[in-house]
């Protein structure tokens, strides 16, 4: 009994349960990997073929009246798996491993004469053989873009595997946080579980042919380096630092397969997790491993660890810059922040944070003759990088390189700020619930704040609209957040709820203390960071969310544990939605 009550036994018991859950995930392979490999165009009896990198979307041709989508499905065992299949405009035939599927039964179930409901799709069970399965979905086009998706439906085994990971991981966190000693063993166990979850998740995305921007913009730009073509794609708004790095990796190994380059994206992501741990250890050493878990499971960041998107890679250099800043290595911080600008230009805002923290912590924002030389010496790299950025903006005639029609870089847009606060309300729901008494006290003590919130509520209802073309065109519904925005903004009641979430999140953030007073500067800098971006996109919030998680004050152990598990569940749900094609990333 003494052994069972001991802390070490609890750590090891829950750790072993989590490992068992990981092995179960490996055994059942709960998510079927699919790959849209080829599209056939039927033009007046002539068949033309086209290889595709990007799933779910093929440009329509007015001379084309029918399409065949050839899909490769990998199954670890012989099994029947229900899929939801969507095809714009009509599904006419489905063939699996050379055997036609009876669509009349599907029509009877749904009561449709034709399978034309491409918005909701149709649930169709597929009898998969062990290994590779060849699926051909034929359809007719009535004009516009061709939208196609095949989505494996969640089954009981999926829920069991997730529960076997999450439940013991939660108990492991509780056991660690309830302990007063500082043993290395539970930290090691939690770190191993984090890497296990990241590794299992990467295993699912590894063979998928290409997500939206990955297949449309970033990967082709990297492939251009293989062909010694250095012209920047017109749809890429950022300086191609990310593409050059991965292009050089491809040249160094003479391998440019998407899955191969994704392994290096994962490697850089793991480094960012380690840097997050070092920052958390510097800020809150007692809960550093829990903060690291929260960073890892940020739902808008977690899927980006595994794909060729610039967001996670740029975040790595923001975190490196922040770590150097905490170590009072101001020039190193500015240098690393400058590298981050070469990946995403708006990271210049976090470079400004470097200088502000230095001026506050060493000089209390007082500049005079006696300290001017020291200030200059501390910030020489900051000044050089700042001047280089200004020169770039002047020569480039703007901040963005490509896609200037979509990213002006000069106007100030409130949309991303509103949506960040809306997403914050749900992502950090445990914190927001705990902050309710503080928010009520703030409103009671600051009468004018309540009046301001009421004025903003009215202003929001009458002014907030979706105006960016990527938020309103035909393809906008392929993004989950666009569908959510369109529904909530168009309905007056939902729009009112949206405004309440925005206001509450702003108040909740206001009453959340940071570990260092100067780090409150993150809040106004976030406004400058997101303001110039017109397209509302949750990927853009990874830096503010990461800095919030790492720099805020600790809550109680139960709140921190609940928040970590809550973030993990949200991440897995979001990840599943993405890899099954229910939303573009």
C-alpha cells in the first residue's frame, strides 16, 4: 500500500498507461490516409490527365463536362470504413478496387434522385483491403470550381485511442502539480508523452499530398529552387527566407519530396518546443513543463508543426529572440528577431518589443546624455535591423512582396483583432471562467469602462462586416473559420454573442497579470501586429497566444491542468478536421 501511495508509483503508473494508449494508436491506425493522385478530364470523348498537389480543388474548364478523381487510400487491415464524399456538382459513379458501388442504395437512403448535395456530402461505407486501395469518384460539373473531398468518419476506435492518451496524461499532470518536490522524473515522463503525441500526429499527416497554402504556394516555391528559378510567386506575400532554408535543405540532401521536407519542419517545431520550455523555466520554473505542454497544444499552432507553412518556423525565431531577451542578450535578441522578419515581415513588431523591454528594465524609458552610449551599444543590432527593414519597405514600395491585392500592409483592419478575442474566449475558457469575479470587480470599480463596453457593443454590431474577398468568395467556405464567421456575422443574435465574447475576452486579458510588468506591452503590440492584415485567419494568432501562455502568471494547479487537457482536446479535434479535409488550413 505504501508503494501505491508513493508519488513515484503514481508518476510511473500514469506514464505507462499513456504509453499503452500510444501503442494502441500505432496498432489500430485510426485515421485512414488518403491521397488524391490524379484527375481525369473528359473533353468531347478525349481523356486528359493532370497530376495534382493540392487536394479538394481543381480549376473548372467550361469545355469539360465530367471528371474522374482517382484517390489512393491506405488501410492497415481489411476493414469497412464509412467516408463522407463531397463532389461539386454531382456524383455519378464510384469504383473501389475495380468494383462499382451501388449508388441507388445511397439515393434511397437520402431520398435523392441525384447525388448533388455537395455541401453536406454523402456517407458511403467503403470495404477496404489491406494495403493500398484505388478509389475513383466520377462526377459532372455544372460550372465554377470543382470542389471535392473525401472524409473518413470518426469511429469508436478513434475515441478510445484519444481517451487512452488524454486521461492518463491528465492524471500525470495532476500528480506532478500536486507534488511539492522538484523531481526530474515526472518532467521527463511528461516530456516523453509530449513527443509521443507529436510523433503520432506527424505520422498521420506525413503522406498527405498537400494542404492549401502548402501545395498552392510554399512547396512550389521551394521546388523552384531545385530548378534554379528564384522568382517569387505572385501569391506569396512574405520574404522567402523560409523557402530558401527548405530549398537549401532539399539541395543538401538532393531530396525534394514533400514528406521528406516535412520531417525537417517537424524538427524545427520540436526545437521551438524546447525553446518554449527554456522560456517557461526562466519565467515560471515550478510549472515550466506544464507551460510547455500548453504551448505545444495551442489548437491553432499544433497542426502547423507538421506542414510546410511559415507560421511555426517564424514563431521559432520569435521565441529564440524572447529567450535571448530574458537572458539580457539584447543584440542577440535583435539579430534573431531580424531573422524572423525574413520569414514573416510583421514580426518586426516583436523586434520592437526587444527595444522597449531593454529601455524599461535598464533605463526606465529615460534617455539622456549619460546613458545614451550604453543604450546605443545595447541596441545596435536593433537599429541596424530596423534601418534595413525601412529600406526594404521603401524599395519594395510596401511591406508585402506578393499578393498585394489581398494584403495591403498599410490600412488598419479590426477583423483579426475581433476574431482573436473571440477565439481566445473559447481556447482559454478555463482561464476566462476563473477570471469572472475579477472582471465583475473591474467593471464595478471602473464605471466608465462599462459605458465604453456598451458603446463598443453597439459600434461592433453596426460596423463589423466580412469584406475581404477570401472571406466571401465561393472557396471561402472551404475554411472552417470562414463558415463560422459567415454564420455568426449574418445572424443578429449570434453577432451579439460574438460581440459579448470579444468584450469579455478583452476584460479577461486585462485582469490577467503577467510575470513581468513590462510584458503587458504584448497587448498593444498585438494590435499593431494584426491590424495591417485584412484576411481574418486564426493561424496569425500563434505568436500572441504563445507569448500569453508563456508569460502570464500561474493559476491554481487544477486550472492549469484543466487548461492543458482542454487545449489538447481542442488541438486533436482541430487536427482531425484538417487532415480529413473538412477544412483548409
